[in-house]
C-alpha cells in the first residue's frame, strides 16, 4: 500500500532576534528512506541556500586604512572590531509591504536570483555617540533583521569617516575577492568581511519508527526535522527551498542517457563462447581497430597506443582496455603537486591523460620531468598502461 509522505509543522517560534526555530515531521517513508532523505536535505540546508550578506567595506578618504588591523582616530573600535560587528548584521529580502519577513507563513513575493552584482552602500561614521547598522542605507528590497546591531562608538562630533559597504547575494561562504569593476586604487582600501550567505544556522534530524496497521505488511518510518535560521528566512521557507534545490539537482538524471560507446557495444555483443578464460582477447576486425589489434578485457595489460593522427584512430585513449577510460586520476595515487598540475590543465580522467605523451606533459605549467615519470609509473603499475615518451 503506497502512502504519500506529508510534511507537518510541530513547532515554530522565535527564540532570539536572529534565531528562528522550527520543528517538522515528514512521513510515512519506507524502511531506509529516512536517513537518505534526512542526510541529503540537511547538507543542502547548511550549504546550498542563498542569502544576502555584507562582503566588504571600503574607507574612502582615509589612505592610512589598508588592512583590518588599522585604527580610526576618534573611534573606540579598531577596524577589525567594526568588521566583526558588520559580520553579525543579518539582511533579509523584504515583502511587497516593505516589512521584514516574520516567522509566520508569509506573503509570496518575487525572489531575487541566486547571484546579483555587488551593491555598494555609502554612509559615514559620524559622532558623537553610538552608531548602529541601521545607519547603512540598503538597496531597495533589502532590510536589516537586527537594525540595532552595534557597529562603533564615535567620540568627537568632528570625527567623520566616509565608508562604502558592499552588499551581495550569493551561496555558501562569503566572497573575499574585490568586486568586479573596482578601480585598482580603490581596491587597496577594500577590506573583505568574512560573513556567510547561508541563512540556516543549524539542522538536526532523527528517524523514528511508525506504528503500522494490520493491513500494512511493511514497516514505516518518519523524520523529525529541527531547523534554526538567522531570521532572514523562516524555517518553512528554508525546507521548501532546500527541497527545491534537491529536485533541481536530480532532474538532469531523468534525461535519456548518452549513446553507448560503439566499441563497447561491439565487444559486449560477442557470444559467450568467444570469450575465453582471463587473458588477451583478439576481437574480429572492427572499424575503430586495425587488423590484429587485441583488447585485454580482464588483466588490463599494456596496450600499444598510436600517435595522434595515425591511421585507424584519432586519439590514443580510444584503445585503452575496456572499463579504464573513465577512471579518475585520483585513483592513480599521484602526489599533490602532480595532481594539481593535471587538474589545472583540465585533465580529469585516464582518457584525458592518454591524449598526452610524457614529452607533452612537460609543457604543462610547473610539471617537471619527475612528475611525468611519476604519472607514467602510476599508469604502468596500477592499470598496466604504457604512456608513450
């Protein structure tokens, strides 16, 4: 008997100004599905959701401020402390009425994209008195969840420090690079704020068994989710957005698979009696192979690889033993230096690697003779493939 799982809200409350809590129940699920769904959704909630954050600050007219350990005359806090206070500021996308979204079910409004160009907000640290983040004019559609977040204390009325705050919408950790279009002279005074875009602070889940009726032969289970957010989104919206991200990730898998490699289809169509005990197998003549070519389907023995452009084949990787072409270079056990050089050269699989000779590999930046010998030795020892010199 198939039962459609449902999401129920068990508890919803504001524990602090920037800490919203939600408790949900999702089920019934088949045995074993609970940990699959729970683990996937938890990972997405903690790393994939988008949010708005302050990513940098620039002191416009002060040439002496070039790093976060500088001090500001007439200001109680150092630049480093001001950056920490900016990091605590929480920014939310507002509803059409202009209010910060509440913990209740909210009016649906047009979402911003997952990435926008950085926006700069100019304001001044001016005293005397206490300065809060609500002094920062945000772009339309954005508002501080905690406008009373403390920023700095300015002692003198004559103390004025013009600033530009960079606000950005993104995913995961905060961007620490200088925004595009920034002048080289201004980039010297731009200091990154290592805030985070993800609005979810914490996620817990447990899988528990459900009571089953006599008509149900199979055991069922359900998931209890606990979600804490920073107030820029509600826990319900976080779960909704996380589930949507998972759907977007799996939809491409529903497309029809790519065509099977003709050589693989040809080899797999041979009658069973033509495949002897493990050893070299000589296949009938095939358009992709020359006369007398053999493929070792079991032992992975070395295969002579012709040079590019030779008759009968265009790439060396076409005559690799079956099943080894798509092996990632991570499986070769290379040193960190050799591995990083190959990755920067867009060499990700054994098939990509065999398009090079040892001499060609030396043309890769920072790839020396010892690295080339290491790659050739790894191919020979692990896969029985000889890399031409």
